[in-house]
């Protein structure tokens, strides 16, 4: 019998790795199934439910027979209108719901759609270091050339515009920006947003602002679209995952000028078949939440943040108390080999999973990140386990 010809994947598959959390959470699940009882303070997945009104809307609309058919690729008018009211109320940004908003199946999907929309193979894309790993992996999938730009603690985790100007900007089409920044929790200044828009306009670079954390431990949510003329050159992604405890629902949006939105829709309409109507109606209900919802959200994460700060201190890590978002980012002590070493020590010996900063880029190698997406009791138990780990190490 003739030997079958070997089948190999596309080159783009070799250009990426399986997502870190996909691998690590699989290992965590295996060890916990064996009785390890590891507490996860790793991924940023809200552990609370959406409001009762949101769940009630979904339950009611699911019972309507006509709601189970395909929906329009640009989403329900009710959802786009709700997004527009939300932006007007909390960001002070006017958006036309007919042509300046595109609902998405999560903002992670939006990263792919924007990359497919604006990047040809070989085009340059600016990716922050440290930054969300998906910016880089999706850029590789579409065949773009990645130019990382450094964010450092010494530079307050903000772009160095002088350094940006020295890059081969004629080759660069898209720049990824994310404030409040993940993983460092740094808020942008108004001046930073203004300089980003000016930078994009002068060089013909699309500024893609990924904005899912603006309501977490933050009473003054920001949007890059607050800058005059921003829609001419910027696209903002936003999401209900963190702000409304709807991570598994996969509801997000892109906002920009009508031309950019029409291009994104052209790509998206060839990839999916729209979202579930009851889910979109429930999402629209979520966007009607009043100030009390966001006040409660703030209080929940503030309590958890206090315990996370105690954990960082127990680890000897330093951190900026002005951080925002649902994580706490800390620098490991000088006598610790790396953030990865510390995270592995805690994972295997203290039975606490925290995230090593290296997965966000070279500039994150001496940092770790703690997620606030765990109940206070679990955070306190994690603190106690780490104290015991430290005591055991001192006694050796």
C-alpha cells in the first residue's frame, strides 16, 4: 500500500501558540480533578451574574418562537440604540446607531475583524509590550508584521511618542491601544488620547482602542472617542463582559465613523450569521443599568482589591495603588528570579494560580498579575496559603 502523503497545517498555525490560559487552565482542571484544590486568581472572568432584569429578559424572549431565526449581521436596532445611549450617558460621546456602531460576538472577535479589515499580509501593526497576547497572535494569523512598542513602569505604562516617531511608520497601518491598560491597570490621560489621535492622523495609522475595563474600579470612564475628530482615525472596541458580568454571553461593539464600520461589517458578514435575538435584547436591557449598578460593581471590586493588595505585600511585590480594572499588577522582589518562577512556585507549592507577567511581553517578565474575579473568601484563603508557603520556606 502506498504511504499517504503527509498533511501539514497552514503556516499561520505554526506562527502562533495555544493561548496561555487555555493550556494553564487545562492543567489546573486536571490537577484539581486529582484533588489538588488550586485556587485560580488567574483569568479575568467575572464570577457574578448579570442583573435579574437582564436574565429575566433573556428568559422571556427565549419563549418567543419567532426569536430563534437568523438575525441581521449588524445587530438589532434596539441593541445599537442602547449602545448609543450608553456612550452618550457615561462617556459623553455621540454615536449614530445606524452607521457608527457594530455589535460583535465579544471584543476578542473584534480584534480579528479589525485586523482583517485594515491589514494586508506584510503590513505593519503596532502592539504594546506588555499587552493583551491576542493582539500579537491575531496579527500573525493575518500575516502582518508586528512592531512592538515599549510600555514601562518608568514611563508610567504610556507610549513613548518620540520612540514611535523613529519607527518605519510608512509601513504601519494599525496601532493597538488599551486603557485602562491590561495588565498594568494604568489609566490614560486626556493628553495621551489626544496625542494618539494626532499620531494616527499624521501618519495614516488606524488607532484601535480596546476599552473593556473602563467601569471597573473607575468612577470616570474614558473613551478615546471623547477626543475631537477621533472617529476619523480611531475604532473603539467595548464590551459587556466585565462591566455587566456577561463574559460568557459574548456581547461587544465597535464604534467609529460610518466608512470604517461599513468595512468591518463587510468582513464580519462573511464570517458569522449574527447573534441570538433574545441575547441581544437582554444586552440592550443591561445597557439601561443605572448608576446604582456601577456603584455596586465598584464596591465589589474595591473589597477584593484590598485583599489582593495584602497578597502582593505578602509576596514582597510592589504595585501602583492608582491602578484600575479587575487585576492587580505587581513587580516581584529583586531577589526573585522572575515573575514566571514566582507564579510556578505558588501554583505547585501554595496551590494558588496567579498570572506571570511574561505572557504579556518582555517588559512583563518581572511582574505578576492577580485577578479580582474571585470571592473575598477565596482571596483570603489564597492569602493564608501564601503566608503558610512563606513560613515553610523560612523554616527550611
